[in-house]
C-alpha cells in the first residue's frame, strides 16, 4: 500500500502559493492512496496549462499531451489496457476551449476514465486571458471592456453529451474533493469532474472567499443523482448558491466492454506474433 505522502515526487512545485491546484493535488493523492491503487496501475494524462504540472508531482505513470488532446490520448490508453486506472487532467481552456469536441464523444462512448477539469475561469499559465468559462463581463487583457459571451456550462455540457457521471468539486474543500475523486474512480464509465479551482494570481473574482460564501453540497439536500432533469436544473444554479457534489450518475456498459477483441484479455497483453495480416497488406497494394 502506498501512502499519499509517498505519491509525491521529488519535483519542485512551481504553482503560485495558495493556488487551487494544491487542493486538487492533495485530494488526488489521498484518493489514490485510500483506494489502495498501486502507482504502476494508474496513468495520469495532462494537457497544457498550470494544471498540467500535476503529472510531474504525482508518482504514477504519466503522459503530458498537447493542448486540448487529453481525452483522445486517455481514451487510447484505456482501450490499449483497460485494467489501468486512467485519469485525465485538463484546464478549463484545454477542456472547454480547444478540446471541447473531444468531450462529447468521450461522454457518449462512455470511455471508462475520469476527467478532472481544473476550472479557474482564466488562462493562468499565459497570464490571465479570458477563458471559455470566464463569467460574462470578465475584464482581462483579451477582453478589456468585459467578456461579451456567456460562459460554457461544464455540468450542462456533460449532461447533454450523456456522460454517465457528472460531478463538481471545490479545491478549497479537499476532504469533500477526495471523496468525489474516489467515487469517480470507482464509477464504471466516463466521469466528468469539474473542479472550482481559484487562480489566486489572475482571477480576483472567483476567489476562495467567493466560493466559500456560496457552495453547498448536493448530498446535504438529498439530490437524486439518477434524475437527469433535476441534474440539469442544478447545473444552471449559479449565483448566491453554487452546488457541488454528484449531479448525475447512472450505470451503463462501457466502450471497451463492447469490443469483443479485448473482452477477455487487454490489447496490451495479446500476442501479435501469430496474427497473419498478409491479406490486409495485400488489400492495399
Ligand atoms: Fe495557480 Fe493561477 Fe498561479 Fe497558475 S497562475 S499556478 S492557476 S495561481
């Protein structure tokens, strides 16, 4: 068994002091340790942004991909070896900007992975530009007169794309977030976990205080997470009260379970030496 402490690497952490990424980092390591997952059975995949340093700081297998492409790579890893626990990390720009097309397809296919989106509502790594989840009116160097567009609603996106699990956590409550991460890992199917992650350097609106005054837990109000219409209603609750917890969760067959080629043995453990592909090669000549 590996402890949360042992899941730290020797890499020097370069996030700004107080960054919400620390809460996610703590919750992730605790969750992996409490589920007794061996580091070699876990793969973290990250995109580009402040969140992406996670793969340097957690002592598991990891894959650093190009901007917006976390889900194609994480999906491929899962299909190559479905015995692995695959966790994708993306920023809100990564996941809901350049990578948003991949989200719908991973949801509808029900790829059995966890997708943790570090949602700080700003492009932090590139010094604070307006992001797809920035609130309307948000002022930055790319929207000096205030953002005109409505923000992406990640929870509604996940629900509309038929994700089998959709949840939201808060980086300022690592204990609750640990439980959510564990529930997402245990879930059989695609789990979207959007995390409210304060960027203390560039986002002066969506701060720890902003969230602490507003967040409440869905489980405290007996939310029925099997009811999709109720989940949609909760997805649009944003103002004086902001819900966190599991919005929606149902069981349905995962993508790899529908592939007869890998139903018994993962692709990565299949012998390929004896497979005759000469007919296939000939078909291209
Ligand atoms: Fe965190 Fe923002 Fe600093 Fe990036 S810029 S490390 S998101 S506080």
